[in-house]
C-alpha cells in the first residue's frame, strides 16, 4: 500500500511504461462490498489541478474598528479542481494530497501538523473534451466546514468528476485548519466566496479564455455542496436570508448584506445555481434563520444529517431547516445515531495517531465513515444527476416510507440500489415546494 506520510506537496505519479506501475492502495471513496449502486466509480478518468484566485478589495471584518471602519484586503482562495481527463500513456489516476490536522494556528494542544493521503486522480492531466458543446460538464462548487479544507471531502469530489462533473473545492481564507481566524470572517465570507468562484469559473469557461476549463464546463448548471459552515454559506447564497437576530452576531451590522429582505442579499441570487447539497448545515439551532428567511430558499436542496448532531442540531437544527424551506423541493437523508461528521473523509492514520480530538474531527462513534461516504456518493449522485443533467434517476430518491414502528430503514432491497438488508439506519424524507 502507499503509505500515509507527512509529505509537504501533492505529487502525481511519474510517467511510466504502460500499464502504469502504481502500487496497490485504498482510496477514500472506494466502494465497500455493501455500497449502494451509485457509489460505484463512474466511467470517466479524473484529473486534478490546484489554482489560487484572488478576490480583491474585500471588506476585512477582522480588522474593522472605530478607527478603521472599512479596511479592505485581497482574499486569496486556493482551489482544488477535479475534472474528467484524458490520461497520457503511462499516466495513472494517483496523487498525494497534503492537509493539516489541528484546530488552527497557535494551539499547542492541537498543533497544525501536515499529513498526506492518496487520491485517485491524475495530477495536471489533460482534460477530456465533451463530445459536443451541449455536453459540457456541469459545475459543482464544494465548501468545507470550520475549520476544514478543500480536501476534506475528496471521496466525493473525485467520485463526481468520474461521473462527468467539474468539481471545484475552496479553501476559504481564515477558515481552514491552517489559517483559522475569527468566526466573523466565516459568517460574512462563505456565500461571497461561493459566488465569486462561480463568477470566476464562468469567465474561465468562455471560449478563448486561455484557461484549461475553456469550453469544458457549463456554469449554467451549477450546484453548491456545503458541509457544516459550508452548508450555511450555500443556503444563504441561494436565497435563505439570515434573521435580524443573526445580524447581531457581528458588531456593526456587517452581516446585514445576508439578511432576508436586504436588497444586497436579494440581488445576489444567481439563477445558474440549480441545486444545493447541505450536509449538516450549521445555523438552524442558533437563530440564523427564521421562517421568512427559510422561505427564501427556492432551489432544490438535499439535506444530510445525523439525528444526534450536537454541532448543528437535528430537531431544532437541520430538520427545522428542511421543514421550513417551504418554497424549495427538498430531501432530508438522516443517519440514525450519527453526530456531526456526516460530510468528511474518514480519519487518516495520522489523525488516529494524533489523539482523540483530531480523530473525532473526522470520525463517527457509531457509523463507519467509509459507509457514510458511499451512501453520500449514492444519493448525491442521484440528486445532482437529476437536477443538473436531467438523468432518469428519480427512482433512487423515491424510496418507501419508514415501516410501522419507526424502524430506521427497510431491511430488504426496497430502496433502489441498496443490496438486501443494507438500508438499515437510514431515513430519506421528501417535501415538495409549496
């Protein structure tokens, strides 16, 4: 197996004679024997590239004061881009990603420690052109938790790229484990970062832009996927305006630009965003949204949550968001017995070695993380296939209701794509838009 090392750079496997001599390894997202059908790797090869973009002249909320009421700065956002690829002879779908453990800079109890893990993607591979311009790949923008990183859900980003999506995950400045800073920055900037990346990729996608995504991606069919604070940002970006109580979380009313009814919030809606996946979205249990704000959500949404989530909340958190988004066609996938970590990769060996807190930043005490990853791949693939590609996958979401007695899932093959006796522990609810 390829070892999990402390390498300081993501490196592709060097070209070799065909077939490529890549060591056998396990990758996050590989299907377990009991994985549901749509967790299987897609038919396309996957490439990956890293790019830094700059969002200039942004309000620096962490430096604002009475003496400096409007400080400005450039937000540097590192992006990881996965895409369908044509591999060169001898090139392999293998790379090494490097992330960090810890709770942010300056915490000696949980210092930032680099760790690396293998990925099933070819670094800097040539993109595979769509068959026709109308077959350009839909765009999926992925937003991590606080703190987290663009690599936090590589099991999902690689999977979606193998199924014909261009996937771009953001390192949100001041919100990663490497550069974690004040929470006000995350509250203000998450939706702004998402929409800036969409505008940036739209420019790259134009013919003659000189970018490798030119003519490759169709930003008119975009989805936002957000985990935890990423879910907060995604919901706000598509119209779920925050409450007056939430505006008061940050002095000076600086969050009012995200408030329901504020013209700046209303005019930011981008019709190119056709779907949202909100995994354990934060804010429902914290007064972030009232009924009017949730009613502003009109985009088809797949919510995913554990019913024991003690970070975002379930009954007063994610379930309340799902029920209150009355103008959106929406689903709620619930993991019975799971807490907050229904979004990320499994804990790496480095996280396990670092101690309980770093391990539990990724792990679930009841569920196997690889099992959660496979189930997420299955349902997110179905949902995005329907909303972005008009694929005939609705049967995967039209699963039967819970049996009498409230068992946590049919113990048969009644859920399409699930092997017999493997839907246990799950619930999928659907509410249409009013």
